[in-house]
C-alpha cells in the first residue's frame, strides 16, 4: 500500500480547509473585513517601506554605506583591523575576524556589515561558532555612525558625560561579548596566528569597486532589506487589526521603564529606527528623568530594530557566510538579549556617576 496516498489528510490540508470555510463565512457575514484587514496592513507597512527606506535619506544611506565599506576595505581597513586585534583575540583563543562586523557596523550599516564581513569570516576560516559570535557581537554596535553622533548630542543636552558611556557600551563589548560567548554558548573557537590568515584587501580596480558597490548596495536595499521590513511590519499590522498590538505595545513600555529605558524612544528603537530614536531623545530635555537617557542611548546604539534582527540579518548572513538563516537568527537574538541586559546594567549602575 502506498503510505503517501493522496487520499490521506495532511495537517496543512486541514488548516487550508479551515481557511477556505472561514474566508467564505467572513465574505458572507462581513464582506468588508478582508479589505479592512489588508488596508490595516498596508497602512502599517507603507510608512516604513516608502517613507523611511524609499523616499528618505535612510535608503540612500544604506547604499552609501556599502560603497564606503567597500572603499575602506579596498584601502586595507580590514587587514589593519586584523593586525590590531590579533594579539587580543589570540590571548582569548578566538579568530580575530569576529570583531570585523562590529567595526563595519559602526562605520557603515548593519546590512552592509554582514555583506562585507560574512565573506571575510569565511576566508579567515572562522568556525561556525565564531561566525555566530560575530553576529551576536555585531548587535552590540550602533548600526550607523549617525546614530552614535546623534546619541552623543542627546547626552550633551542632558549634561551626561559621553566618554565613559561610549567606552563601556560600545568599545568594551567588542572584546567582552566574544569572550563570554566563547566560554559559554559558542565554545567552537580556536586561536589563530597572523601567519595563518590570508590578506583580505581585494585587488579590484578602484572605479570597479565603487560602481560594483553601488550596485551591491541597491540590491541589498531592494532585494533584502525592504522585503524583510515589509514581512515584519505585516505581522505588526495584522496584530494591530486584531486588537492585540496595543496590549503588546503597552506591555513593552512597562518592561522598558522597569529596565530604566525611556519608553517612547525605546519603542522607536525596537520597532522603527534607532537613529530616529536618539534624535527624538534630544527633544525630550526637561520632560523626562535623565536617569532614563543612559539606557535609551545604549539600546539605540545596537543592531535594532526588530526588522533587522528577524528579517535582514538572517537573509544577509545566510547569503554571505557559512550560517543558515536559523543559526544567524538565533545568534542575533542572543546578541539582542545581551544588549538589553547591558542597557539595564549600565542604566542602573553607571548613571549615578554620569548624571549630576
């Protein structure tokens, strides 16, 4: 007997039948509800995809960041980083290439960082564990230099000393997070000598580098980032239509206050754009407790929003490294958890020394 007989019910056939019957009932009872559902989703997706990524400077910034990243890579930036971090990572028994995504993230964009750094990790023969460490560590860095600069401006508005906060929240995690993860979750690491590493500076001509990087940046924006953002905000729009999103948003605000993070800008960092969040933070001077600013700064200077964590990173890293989408996603989530803990710890323990 054929065990794969078509006459047997498959679980998805049951789900599909329920959907068919449910759709017919909805069309019979409330025919406008389906159009209302799609309108709710479109109204949620459109402001992010069109207003943020297509018609604002953010979309252009992504393309420019890829061009900038490829140019400095061509000028030997990656090889310079490797030489700088080899002694430290050799002592930690970790491939030094794990720090490359974090640095490219600060100077460019989190998507460009993955596109450029993924092949570098593969070329450096980083283990699967080390590539996961690289993703988790990248989440600890601001996903654009603009976010860092606007964050420093916001700190100055609240008379908060930025220097120790930048050291503890941005530069120290580049070393500390790989060390912690290599001793706990991702132990598949190994010490690498400089002589064992290849040179990473490409030999392409400069004009070819610029134009191919521009094409690469456009492909990254239109074929990876925008579809990933649309997918995440599709679910947010569906939850809002069903009346569940307001409860989730309210609960999120309560959690952020408990973590000593200003809730309105914290939600913007999580859902929309950290750069926008730190810009809004500077406008809240005199209306919020300065003790909430430190946590907000640390959270914004990370790999958020969620559309990056759950959409763009898995797709980008599955294409450019040895990780599959699930492995990249789990590493990104671990990095996000570490970043929330860092924001909470620094907000509680470092704030008293920074706020007068």
